[in-house]
């Protein structure tokens, strides 16, 4: 996976939440564009509900999965 694919998911209008699936099978949900920070080799995903965060190596990102936006 490359950084441009992640940026494309962040730029979608309207934004739709997506999952980052790691090579280990671990999934991290990006609920809002401001919940993800990127460097050339790493991603930082923050859960706005719990303030938990994960630092992910771009090298181990296996897939990006679009998620349905849940209505409130």
C-alpha cells in the first residue's frame, strides 16, 4: 500500500469512514480525516471516542476498506 492511496481515502467528498487493515489482520478505523496523521513511513490513527491511538508502519498496511457511514 502507498501513501497516495491513503490520501485518496482522506480526500473523498463527502468523507466516509474507512478501515486500515494491517498484514497481521489487525484493523484500525479512521472515523474522521482529522483522526489520521501521516509521515512518509508511518500512520497514526486516533479513536476520538477513547483517545486511544496506534502508530502503524506503512509497509504493513495490506488494505483499505471503505465503511458505511452510520446515521445518527
